[in-house]
């Protein structure tokens, strides 16, 4: 640009010719215009070559012929304005080349001044800018095209600078919001975003700006009419060669319909889940091919105390009771491999560690190809039912066992239908055979022993009539002819109206007990007899033993006396007689004889000094006790005992055992006295009566009698072949020790009456 | 030895009875030894003479019957029981167990002395049997095992020939054995040898040896 400027100012031009040559060789088109507006008076060779105009044809306004008609006026105006303004002017124009094609040129014209500064002409240089111009044109077209493309995108596009301001937005965006571009370029657009989503959007952008990564989010944007719709925003950063972010390209996609569909789906899912969760059981969706749990309801989570996330990696096997696990695993395998519908009961461990029984039932869900996809499993808590069932079963087993053990059967008699129900145990006890009419009451009555039947039947009928409890024991004749013993009880069951509906009862097989009792009674009787005998023997032995002991005591010195006597005689009769030895023997006889006398004396004093334990006693009781001992004995001997005891007899003071022995001895003596009697009824009468301050007891027999009653009390007096003769002596000493008397009198007709007296306790006190 | 003076043992817990018996028996010419209880009797050293035991039935500690049982297999002297109040069962038991007499106190002197005489006579016989048997046993001990074997055949009535064939030896050898047996056993005849063998309780020969 400088050379054309130099030339007009070149008053120091060294050579006009050199300059002219230079101008002609410039690779640009140059011309010089006249100040009078008469066109150009010079064009350089480049111009001529380009336009192909002959030199003269270009001069004046001839060159304008090569300018595109559309541009001629603008170039003319430009050239004239150089002159009028005296300043440089530029314009663009199309200049026809010699071959007829137009190319764009930049026309730059500068005024020519003389030394005084007067404009004397102008110079113009025309630079070929066609290539640039065309490039500009192409660019403009491409931008236009892009614009069209952007505008035609069925979404909203915005190009933002790094400060977040919009550089460009597409038509769709403007139309959606119904606002001019300037609002986006300069205004705050955050009020377009749904208030609920704003924070999320800002956060997404802050994140994207700071990291320079792609930004992506969903948010609601308010349409021009105020309606919010869901948009998916996706923004990508554009970077320069230095990797600096220049701007963001953001595409907004309307996803409102999808979003609504999703929401609908979610709502329906929620509804579904709500339904599932509200089912009072556990529900699990199990993949039919992998066996994995796909979905469970809240019940499952609550029961196991796990979150849905935990459930994903959950192997349920650790929640199944170890005892049930093998069957459950086997059943699941059948379900997975063979498609067998799962159905079983198993125990599952609750979150607190407690196992409960559950019934699991699976329903198959198949896809359109009828392919089994998953099992819908309903897991119902049956624990209470199960435990109730178990309890019932146990209780039933228990009841049966107890019935068996206790040999007790249950029965029911329905009054209205006249039907009997009976438990297995009762049937066993009655030895019921198949075919027996066990619902008929007559069958049961028929089994009762003939001797008991009428009684049992009338009892039962009375209980039915009176609606009262029934109780009866009876023998039953069993099928095999054996006899059993049953003890039955029953309770009437009344309805609200107080009418008898049925009898519920039990019957216990008491056969063993009955047999044992019978046996026991027999044994007991035998034992009792034995006891009586023993007791009597013991009592009698007391006196007998005493007498034997006394006898032994007396017999020893007696034996010594006799032996010494013999020895003495022998020593005397020897030849010669041994007097010394005989005297020794005789001396021993004397000593031993004295010894025997001492024994007798000791025995007497023994009874005199017998310590008496004095307590108030009912003498009648004592008599009755003794008679109880002797009843059997008397009966055996054919002796009748006539007892007559005064009822209001005051107590006596004395020693129970000694008085018993006294009475016993007297009665035994009386019985003995009747031993030889054959011509009359043997009888012993025992009486008690009051005699002043004493109680008097008489024992009277109708036996052989005594010639001299008093002698019987002498020691060693006896009428009996094996008697010791001490009994009555002892008896008298007992009576004496009690401050009483023992006497004997001969009866007018037969026998003897022994009487003794004992002071009454009350009188003693006085 | 049969001429030894007999002795009467008295066991009674009553000293008066013991003394009286001692006097009575002395008057009848018997030596006596007195004991107050069964254990005293058992523990005492007793002379080796014909004897008799006068035993009280009722004794403190070991009773008369118990002592009798205890003495049963000890070559003890025969027993005369005396009792203060004897009963039938006791007397039956005592007599069954070999008592000579059962006397109730007080007893007659003749009864007692007769019983004691009888008892001593029995004891004399027993003692003689025992000493004879001991002598025979002593002689039998001198026989060789082979002679003892031959003896069983001889006393069972086998002839020498039969015995020889049964024992697988010669008749002459048996004859020699037989001579030795007769000499060692002090038998003057076959009959005497048989009697001696009987005392020893020699069994007949084993049937398997014919």
C-alpha cells in the first residue's frame, strides 16, 4: 500500500521512467484518476493484462466497463468521495477479467496533493481479494447452514461462554421460552428452571466448570405458557489448542413424556410394592433359572431385619433352620431344575434369632414364550398353627399315653342319639373285637357282670335323670371269659337351657388293683390274725418267760442240792465212809437250799416293789383290748365271752401293761378252767363296776371250780399239768401294788369268780 | 493205753452245780475238770485219756448245742447233756447230734453215772479205733506205690495170676509183692490183711484194669 502513496508525494522523483516501470511491474492493478472527475488517465500494465482492455479503452471511465455493473455506482461514489473528502477511501468490487469472469478486488483510493496541499488527483490500487472473498462467502453460507441445522434440531441448543452467558441459542429454545435472544445473552435465565431442580442444576454446572468434564442432568424448564416440562441437559466443553475451554455446547432434550411414563411406572410400581408390602406375609420373587432373589416385600425385610441392599448378596440358607435346610435345598433344586412348584414348611430365623414356622408356596411366572422366568413365592407365617398342631398332636399322644399308662379310657354318651363314643384305651380294656357294636350302650352294659349290671344300669339311669355326676365300680366279663374290674366316672354336660346333652366320662381299668386289693385284704386279714396271735403270745410270754426264769433260778440250787445229796450219801456209804467229804457235801446242801429260798423271796419282793407307773386309765379300754386279743382263742375253745362294762366308770390310776397282764391272766385262767367241761355251754363273763372308791372287775367262769379258792394265790400252786404255779401269785402282787385287792370265790353252781379292785383316780386325788 | 484213768469234763455256768458234780463224780472214782463256759473248755489243755463231757445246755455265750456242733469232727469225748428246763426240740437235736444222754436237773445220781460210764466206754472204743487205725496207716505208709497197687487187688480177692495179668507183670513178681505187703502190714493171714485194708478204707481196683 505504501508505493502508490509514495508516488504522488514524490517530488524528489529521481526518474519518472523508473517509477513508471515499477508501477507497471507491481502484481496489483493500479490507476490514476484526474482531479476534474474526468476518469483515469493512467492504468498500469497489470490492469491492462487483467482486464484485457486496450490501453486507451481503459482511460477516462472506460475502465468502469470492467467493473461489475452492480458495483459500478459504489466504486464511482467512492472515487468521487476521495476527491471531495481529500481522504483515502476503500470499497470492494468485482472486476471482469479478460476471459469474462469476475473476481473480487479491494479498491483503495488515496488523494494526490500538490505541494500546496491541493488535491490534484487520486490513485487507486486494486488488490485481488477474490479468494478471501469467496472464502468469506462460503463461511457465511456454512454459518447460515449451521444456523438452519441448529434451528431445525427438534431440541433446544445453547452455546454458552465460559461465564455461562449464552452466545447462541437456537430457535427452538427461543420459541420454547418465548423470549428474545437478548434475554439469554444478558439476562438471568435461572428463573426458567423449576425451583426444586435449581440447586441440582447449579451443582452440576459448578462441578462441570471446575472439572471441565461433560455436564449432564435432568430438570424441569418453564415453557412460555408457564408449564414446566422435563428436559435432559447435556453439555460438552469446546477447547482451544491450549486446552482452554472456550465455550459450552448444551443440548436440551425434552424428556417430559418419558419422565411422565417413568413416573407412572414408578407410581404403579409403588402401588404394586404397597400392595406387596401390605400383604401380611412374606413375598419373594425368585429367579427361576438362577434361584436368586430378585425382589422381596417389606415383610421379608422386617422379618429378617435386613435392607434391600443386604438382600442382594444374601444367601437365605443361613436363615433356614439347620434341620430343615437339606429338604429346602433339595426342594429348591427341584424347583429350579425341574420346574416343580415350591411348596413346603420350614423354620426361618427372625432378626432376633427366634425361629418360626413358615409355609412357602411358589407360583410360576412365564414369559410370552411360556418360558418359566421366576417364582412368585408367598411365605406365610404358620408358626402358631404349626405349634398349635404340634401341641395338639403332643397333647393327643400324651392323652393316649396317659390313658394307656393309667389304664383309663374316655367315653361320651350322647343322650339324644343314644350313641356311645369310646377311646381306644377303653376298647382295649373291654377287649372289644372288630364287629362289636361299640356305639350302642347296650354293648357296654352287656359286658358288665350279671351280678353288677342291674345296679350299674340303675345308677347310670338315675344320673341321666337327675343330671348329676356318675360314679360306679363294677366287674366286666370280657370276651375270653376273664373278669375285669372297671371304675367309671361321668359328668353331665348341659346346654344353655339346662338340658342334658351328653355325659363325658372316664373308666379306669382297676382289675390289677382289684385283684391286688382282694389279695391284700386276704393277706391283711391273715396278717391281722397273725398279729393278734403274736401279740397275745407276747403278752402271755411275758408272764411265762418270767415264770421260766424264776423256775430256772430255783432249779439251779435245787439241782445242786440233789447232786450234793447224792454225793453225800455216796461218801457216807463208801467203805470206809469219807466223813469229811460227806460233811462238805451236806454243807453245800444247806447253802444251796438257802439260795433257793432267797430266790423265792426275791421273786415275791420283786412283785411287791414293782414300780407302778400311775396314770389315769379307762379300765374298760383295758378290758376291751385284752378281749380283742383273746376273742379268737375263746371262739376256738368254744367259749362264749359275756361282757358287761359299766359305762360311766371313772378312770383308775395304774400301770397299763401290768393291769393288762392282770386281766389277761385272769381270763386265760378262766378259759383254762373250762378246758375239761363238756356237759354245758362254756362261758366266761367279764364285768366292770364301781365299788365305792374303787373300780371292781369280775372274771367268772362256769368251769370245774376250786375247793379252796385262797390257796391258788400261793406261789407254785397249780392245777395244771404244765403249770408253774406262779401266775396268780404274781396277779395278786400286781393288784396289791395298785393298792387293790385280788380275791377268788367259788360260784354257787359251777366255777370260780376272780375279782380285783383298783382305786378310782378321782378318789385318789381327794 | 486202755488202762488209763478216765476223766470227766464238766461245763456248767453255775458254780454250785459244778462243785456238786465234782463231789459226786469224785465219790464215784472219776477225775474231773471243771469249766464255767464253752470257750474255757475249748481253750484248756486236756489230758490224753478216756473222757466224757457233762455239758449244760444253757450256757452264757456259746450254748451247749453250739459247742456240741463245734466239737463234732474233732475226736471229742461223748457228751452227756444236763439242763435246767430242757425242752423236747433241744433234746432231740442233742441226741441226733450224737449225745449219749440228755438229763433234766435235778437228776438222779445213778442216771448220771450210768450215762457217764457209757460215754467213757464209747470213748475208750473210739480211742482204740483211732490208735489202731493210726498204726495201720503208719504201716501202709511203708508200702511202695507198686505194693499199694497190688494190695487193692489182693484184698479184692484177685488171685496172683489175675493180678499179674491186670498189672502186666509176672505171677512171681506179684507173689514177691504180696509177701512184702503181708510183712510190712504185719498181717498173719489174708483175712487179717483184708480187715486192715477195710480200716484204711482202701477201694477196690480200677475197673478199667479188669
